[in-house]
């Protein structure tokens, strides 16, 4: 019996072709959790994948996912960095 083919990491553009459920599943399977954020912009969790980051936006109440958005720079990146606890990384 042959082994299944290894999974190849998706790049940013391939990731963005997935629907929201597919993006969420891919993040849960392959992403590394970085930090969470609760502030005036809402609630989000941030993950790292090879070559890009992902913000999982949550609705204000409950744990339902509002959006799964890939990014590399910009305001999402800045917000993620503001919430990283450097003491936790040491």
C-alpha cells in the first residue's frame, strides 16, 4: 500500500482561492498561532503560514468566525504586532 502524497504548502494566492471554510480548515491544520487581539476594532486571532499571516476575525459575541483574511503587510500586520507578547516568546 502506498503512502499518501505529502501535502504541499499553499502560497498566498492559492490560499485566497479557497472559500472561507477552506481557509479556516487550512489555518487550523497548518498555521502557527501567534496572538489574539481584543480592542476597538473587534476580536481576532492571528496565525503564521509560510510566506504570509492570517487574521481570523470573530463576531463580537460567541466564537463564530466572521472572516479569514490573509495578509503580509499593512494595518492588519501593524495591529497583530501591537498585540504580540514578547515575554511569551522568550
